[in-house]
């Protein structure tokens, strides 16, 4: 293996390990940490990464490729149909308006109509990698702003296919084959033949997914070798990407299509779990590569021009997104997040601009400027989102000015509930039906509006903020229930409560045992894994359906929960040593099964004794009817 390649890999990984934790600690998010680390080690600052670092940069692009494959896996046809209005409506409005405005601005700057239209279509793209990563980190994927962002990004990803088909038609007749380094099987063909070739390549991926990939996975699954299945997943991605590159298409688009085709296959979850670690690492390397690719020499040579281009593009996109969100009924805060979150130019612009350069639609000078605008706008996005979160939301609030007074909390109850989605609303309804009033907080303005129409008294706000908790009566309350799904938000909430309201008893919803471990390290005792009780209740119903006595089945379920909680607390301290953790897990499973078997035997013995006593009473009453008692 090339020693220089290994050195570059060490530099990339060291920068990530140093910069990302610092960025997270400062509240900047991991994406900005990766971007800043790339700027730091890039050729225009410390110079650790130069021309020889391109191999790793190209390798890092597979993070985006894998992310699009996983996005495709999550997009079931039923989900697409439910979101069709948002995807098609919001996506079409955003792309058409953005491309039109940017094209008009480019015409004003002196570009030809072909170059202007090509630039408008490329710069209309937003960054799926940055936005989805940020949504997941902040636990906002299921909010109205998160769902709208996902819908528009999905439409953009799909629209790259027809855009790549249209671009050859914009090529000037005198244009040559383009850069020899970007040759494809379709290079040199007439525009209409390139368009036909693109459509045929898409059809080929769809057919291969249905009739080749799924049978291959079935064959591999029969071997029961996990590493072979992982290799097969990587083979699907790499081969699809390679085939799409042969015809000049985006590798990420090809793998996205393959993911959509496999979304309903029986191997969907195995593919997701096998590829997730690769995606996270490579996506981080991609962000570093973007930071390192910013041409600061060009910025230094024409700072006013570059800044004007970056601000002009981002302002235009923000205005279009604000209009789009308002047309589709987003609340103020959700619409602001939606607009700021998608205001950058995305990674697909690199793909489209490369193809535009190959077709010689744009000259090299403008091409370089567009690349810099794309990279700089991606770097600015986390800062814009932080500005929105720290400055705009506290000042603008969630509702229009005339109804903002409703967020002033006038009631103090013994219980405070943070988060009122499906999980939290069930708790709230149960407590209210039992005569216990609770103060309910939620940071999704659209959900707050909807719940108020349903008759619930819900207050908008971020429950991890000290001032909001104090106004909600945290000093007098006894219990704080967090029904929030985000581990990061829950951790911040625990820190705030521990610091300012140490008397509050905290009860927290967690997704799984690993989220529980993190909160246990912070001293939280009352943790409720969201799927455990439902899973055990289903198991109890299975036992009843198989003929087990109702009391015995219910008692078995209760005992299982008790033993599982005991095991959770024992395993928490051993999770950092994976070898010891796996050994202890196996021990705990055996111990639980042994204890449950003993409980079952005791219950059977008790039932037998009860049956013998009942049988004796029936015999006495039959033969001595005159006996009294």
C-alpha cells in the first residue's frame, strides 16, 4: 500500500478526531467540525493535504454514494405516496423558482442562456448530506420542517436524472468531447443520443435491481456469513456506481435508485445495519474534502466578487424556500429552519458542474467560481442554523405576533411533560384521565397548533432552556417527564435540570439500551425504553393465545421486565469492553431464562395446589351435602 496514501489517511482522521469533538462541545455540530478540519489541513492553510490527497477525496465521495443508497432504502413506495404532495409540490416549486431566478441573474452577468440555465439548475440543488445529518443530530426528522426538508431534498435527488439528460441538449454544437479525464461511453455522441443513453442506463439499474440483486442476496444469505453479506452490500454500491459512471451519470443517483428498488425487499434492514458504519466514516471524510477543496487563492484574488456570488445565491434560495414553505402552510419557526437549512448549494452541484464542464457549456473561470460558491455555502450552513437556533427563534418565537401571548405559561402543576408526540400524548392523556394535571411543552409549532385545536393545553418552547422550565413551574413541580426521542436533546435537558432544579425527579424516554447507558452515566435512574413494554405485552398475548393461563402469562411478563431492568444496570458498566460485554450479555440471558423457568415452575405448583383444594371442596359438597361449610 502506498505510504503517502496512508499518511494522508492519518492526517484526515486526526483532523476529524481533534476538530469534531471541539465543534460539538461549542454547539456547532459535527458537520461544521468536519468542514473546519478540512479547511485547516487543506492546501491553503496548513498544507497537509495537497494535490496528492485527491485519492482520499475521491474515496470520501463514497460517503454521499452510500448515504443516497440508504435514503433510497428508507423510501418505501407507500411512504412516497403519503408524501407525494410535499415531494412533488414543494420540490417542483423550489427547483423551478430557484433555477429561474439564478438563471436570470446569470444572464444579467453576461453568460449565455445555455450557460445561465445550466448554472441555475446546478445551483438549485441543496446538500442532502448536511441537512439530513443535521436533522438526525437535532432529532428534528419528524417535525414539519424536517419532513418538508426531506421531501424537497428527495425531489432534488430524483430531478438530477432528468437534469443530466437535459444538459447535453444545452451543449454548444462546436463543443468538443470535453476534458479527457471525464470521458464516458456516451462522450462524443449527439445530444439526443446521450439523453437516450441516460434513460436506458436508469432503466438498466431498475431491471438489475429487480432481477439480479435480490436473487444474489438470497443466495448469499443462505451461507449465514455476515461478512459475506456485508461484502455483497458493498458490491451492489460499488458496481452500480461504476456502471453509472461509465455512461456519465452520477454514482450517487445510481445507488439511490438501487436503494429504492430494494426498499421492499426482505434484506432492507440487514443492508442498513451493515452499511451504516461505512456511511458515517466516509461522509465525514467527504465533508473534510469539501473544506479542503475551497480555493482560497481565488477568494483572495476577488473577495468582493466571491462574497457577492455566495450571498446572492443563498439569499435567492432562502427567499424561494420561505415562499415555498408559506405556500404549503409551514409555521414561522419551522419555515425559517426549512429556508436556512436548504439555502446552501449541495454536493450534487459538484456532479452537475463537472458534467457541465465536460460539455463545455461554462468556461473554466466561471466553473471555478461556481465550485467555490458551492463549497463556501456548504461551510456557512451550520453557522446559519446556529444563528437561527440561538438568535431568531428566541426573538421571533413560534407563532405570529397576535397570538404569541399563548406561550406565556400561567399554570404550575406537579408534573411537566417535555415532548407531546405520540409517546408523550399517551402519557398526558392517561394522567389527565387519572386526575393528574401536567404542564406540556413541545418545540414543534405546527404540532402545538394542531394539539390546541384538539383541546390540549400545550405550550411551545425548548424544554432544555432554563428560563422556559422556570416559567413552567419547575421549582415547584415534583416530576419532569421527557418524551423526546433525541438522545442529544435529552442529555442537554438532564444537564439543565441537574444544575438548576436538582429536586425534580426525571423520567426519560429512551430508544434502546445504549441510549439508556449514556443517561445512566449522568445519574438518571428512571429510564423507559420505548419498545420494551409493548414487546413484552405482545409476548404475553402470544402465551394466552397458546393456552397459557392469563395470570401465569401476565406474571411471566412482569418478571421478565424486572430481570431485564436488573441486567440493564449490571451491563451498563461493561459496555466499553465489547468482549466482556458480549460475555456478560450471554450470562444475563442464561440467568434470565433460568429465573423465569423457576418462576414458571412455582406458578404451576401454586396452580396445582389451588386445583387440589378446589377439587376437595367439590368432592365434600357432593358426598356430604348437609355439611355446613
